[in-house]
């Protein structure tokens, strides 16, 4: 029976995930649970370290701590549902939860994109206006920039969801993915979605590409400025910028691959989605701590103090 032409409203969707084999699902559950726990531990370590260390109460580390919060949120949106499905061998999601997941996914994903712009602005001011840096990037400005990143993500997400809500879903309900997202969902609508797809590509793909190009130019300008000054601070600035460029590329390039084209689903899309929904939030704290001597030394000292206090307490 062809359900595509009747008026039955879809109440739930089926997520195909990665495999329907129970043994494979348990293996994937173990792998992705390890990734998710590592994401929490790495980002939580950064958050606690920044909050509890007075000399890290600077604009750069304030932003780094907030990026860690976004990374945890971004990973949680997709990971919890996927882990539950792998563990319980279920693969359905209600229409309302599907829309909610899309909203939260694009909220956190959009916030990450705008937040990386904020971090680039922070580095630009630090390099080009070093004497006025703390005056310009004061607490009020930092809080405003963080709030602006979340508002930008919210505006982006609202547009995505608003376009989806007007589409009728009355037939096929199988999504070839491990979470609800626009490219797969829009293909199930019982109407012509060409215009809607163009609007969504403009709101996601073209926006990502535009911001990515602007950031590349910005970091190129920053690196040109750094090259002219041979100082001890030069190496620290280069290391910080290199870390931010790596993180930026890991967030933008997979996203552009998914959203910067008409919504046609390819098998490799799942692997690409894993990269920026699970792997990147896990690697962000590793990249920043490995390339930041001050953060690395602070974490090492705090771990040493915790171990020493436990040994002393046990005696």
C-alpha cells in the first residue's frame, strides 16, 4: 500500500542507525559510550580548572570554558538517544522528540559556529590591541559575546524547525541516520520540498561556508601579524591560533559536506556526522590542552595536589 498519498500523519520515525545486528550494536555501544564519557571528562576538566584557578580568569580561558560547556551539550543531544537505542535495540523516535532533537542539535551546533567566531575575535584583539585587550574584552563584553553565540544558534535553529513544521509527513518514516536531522527528514515529506531545501541549504550550508571563509581570512591576518614579532609570546600565540584553526576545521568541514549541497543522502554521511557530533567535542579539550602549556601545567598541578591530598588523608 502506498502511504505517500494518503492523509495519515506520521507519529514516529525509525532510525536505521549503524547496524541491526545485536552483537554489533553492543560493540558500538561500548565504543560510543567510551567516547561520550571521555568527552564529559575532558571538557569538565577544562571547566573546573578554569573556574577554580584564579590566574586563568582571563577572557581567553573564560571563552575556552564556555566552549567546553557547548561541546558537552552538543555531544549529549545525539549521544544519549543513540546509546539508548544501541543498548536496548530500539530504533524509534516520536515525531515531537524528533523535532525537539533537530531544534537542540542546530541550537548547539549553531552556538559552536558563532562561538568559534567569538574566539577568533578574541585572538584578533589580543594580537592587534594587546595594551587595550583586557579593557576591550572585559567581563561584560565576554558574557555578551557568549550570549550572542547562543542567540545566534537559537535563531538558526528556529528557522530550521519552522521550515520543517510546515511540511506534511504522511508516508515513509524511515530515517537512514542515528539521529533526527534535516537532510534525511525533509526527504520523507509528502510534498515538493525543492524551495524548502534551498532555504535550508542557505541557512546552514552557505552560512557555514561564508563564516568559514571569513575565519580563514581572519586567522591568516592574525598569523601575518604574529610573524613580524619574534618574542616569547609569539610561540604561545601561534600555538593558541593553531589549536583554534584545527578545531574550526574539524567543526566546519564535515558540516559543509553535509549541508552545503542539495539534500541527497550518501552512506558516508553517517561517518561524517559521527565526526562532528561525537569525535570533535571529545577532541576539542585534547587539542586545546596539548597545545596550551599554561592549561596543561595547571591541570597537571591540580591532579598532583588531588593525589597528594588523598595519600595524606589515607594516612
